[in-house]
C-alpha cells in the first residue's frame, strides 16, 4: 500500500573476499581491534589476522545496519544480541577450513586466475581499464600492501576452485530413474497440524485460580518479569493514516521541472481537493486511482525523510514538498493514533492465566488426545463438517487434498519429517488409504492418506532434476567434508573479541 518507495529489507549474499575489500574501503582509517599484524585465532596452520577479523566484523556490522536496521548504527546490546563478533570469527574459521581442504585435495590457484580476478575489480579501473596507480593507491589508503591483497585474492581463488570441485558431484542416470519412480508413487492427502500452544488456550482457568496464583510473591515476581519481556510487543505504537502525491525524479538528473510541478500542486491543493489531485498527478502506481492512499502505517515503514514529516504533521494538514530518493512528495495526514504504553495492571491477569495453564500439563495432554481422537474419527467417516468445526475451535493448520509422494512427502504448506514420511509409506505398503498420527513436542500431526493417484508423472524434467540434485548433494558434501576437517583441526583463539 506504500508503493515502491516504502522501505524494504533485501536478502543479499556477497562473496567473502569482495565483502572484505569493499567494507575495508568504506571504513578506511579505523584501527584494528587487535592490531594489523596480530592474530586473533589460528585454524590448523592458518592464522586469522587482526586485519581480517576487523574487516569481516565491519562487513557483518554493515550488513545488519543496512539490511535490517535501515541504515542506523547498532548499539552494543544489539551487537551482542546478534552475536556479530562470534559470527565474524565463525565465517573466518570456515574460510580457513576451506583452504585446508583445497590444500589436502591438491587444488591450486593459477597465477593467471589471480591476475584476472584483480584486474576485474571495477574499483581498480579507470575508463574501463585496470589502473596500476589506482590499485596501489587504494591499497595504501586502506593499510594494505599489494602482497597482502594478492595473498587474499589467492585464498579467494582457491576457495572458488574448491567450490567448483564440490559442484561437480557425479549423479548416475540410474539414480535419476530411482528419483522418478519415487515421485511417481503419489497420493492425495489431507494433513492437520495441531499446535499444543493453541490447545492450551482452551484449558479453563478460573478467576480464583488467578487470584491465588498472584497472591504468592514469587509468582507475582515471575509475572512482572514476563511482563517486562513482553512489554515491547504489548505497547501500541503510534500510527499515521495518510495519502501522498509523488512526482518521480531520477537520481543525478536535473529535477527542476519536477520541483516546479510539485510546487504548483502544493500551491493549489487543499484537503478537500487532495484525492482528486492525487488521482490526476501522482506517479506512485499503488496510489493512482485511490487518491494516493497509503493506509495506516507505523514507524519504520517509510523512508526516513517521508516518515519524519508524516509523524510531525497535524491531522488534516498537507506538507510542503518533501524530497526523497523516489522524488518529491506532498503528504496529507488524515489522522493519527498516539502511542499507548502497556501497563502491568492491565496485563497481569492474562499473563498469570497463561502461567496457570502451563502448569496444567496433564490437562493439556488429555485435551490434545481428545482433539486428536475426534479428528481421526472424523477422517474415518469423511466428516469434513466436524473437521472444519474443530479447526475453527482450535485454530489448527490444514492442507486438503495435497499431493504426497514417497520422495518429497507433502508438497503443501505443512511439512513432515523424513522419519514420518518413511513410517507412512512403510505402513501403507499395498494399501491405498490410511490415517497416521505423530505426537511431537509442541504439536501433533495427523495425515489422512485418501487414495493413490496416477503413477505417470505429468512432467519429469531429467535435466532440471539432475541440476537440483547436484546442487543439494554438493552442498551436503561440502558441509560434511568441512565438518570432518573442522573436527580434526585445532582452532585456537588468542584474544577475547
């Protein structure tokens, strides 16, 4: 509802070394946490230098800052919460283990590969050509010698070559035939997943039980502690209901015409005219024909420049032109909902009630068993009316008539463990229908296999299956090999990070 200018987080992956280099250039001048030449750890015969650690640590910080916190710096508590220091060291240890594998496998980094990799970096080029002076200058500005950098590149090339080694996982045609046959044995199934937490909510707790529980000082302290933990989610955040008119601009281009247009609109538009003006002028596709409506939003949903103005304006007023990366905006704030801070007195009974319910473990088990029995009996009678009634009452998840095969298990929203799939197909044998139930720690899954369907697969793309299997098996092989090497490689940390 906020269109393309709404702030979003994106998932992205950067190769280990490129991340080091780019972040290094961004943080030129920062001192290493352990000195540029000192080592923070040793993996087998490979040192992890303070410089390597600092750059990977900075890369991790930069990732969280931009991808998760919208460009805001992280506090020391957030750095600890996300274990950024530990993650940085873990990444470096994995990189060293990959180098050890390359050494053991006789994998080499050819001089021509190293040279090409360096020359391909855009930030070393001038006019599209590798610039030796720029290369040396950028390295010097970041406290790196050409030898240090080329050593890092050599390690990256070795890692890439090792990755290629893993990716060439051989798969026989016979194995693909087996996969085809396993996928061909298909069924229609209905699967229900009952959450223990949802069933627990149905356990009766009287007011007198809650009162008695809270009269105990230890219990009351437990409830107060739980309230403090939950308080951020119990607080009601401030919200704004607004509309906008967007005149798009192109970054770096002359925007004088767009600025003149938004100023003309600003001089004419009023709250009563805003909807018609937005329909006529706005260049935000999501608001066109809707009066520029953005709906109701809280903080963190819009880009900072837009958000700052929207939360400052009085309801019923229109802003002056606001410039963001998307262009020029006029913001019309229709109404505001103030922030409401949660109070302990308003929530203590509900929290205490949950503690009392949790203590009634036998009651929960008994009710879970009753619900499971009712579902199984309803499946046997094909009584979907009862199933739907139970679904409404206990808010369980359900996949109806979902494809189910021996290799993949369920292909719907609810996934089953491989061990459960195996039990189902072992139990089915030559039968075309049966009901299976699995009691897990926090849920119960019930699978109603209705009937088998055609063994002829509609489409079986051998090439696609081969590629997918190679990717999955290569990844598994890499994990297993690096784990095996890691289990037999001493890792020593020299300093507390």
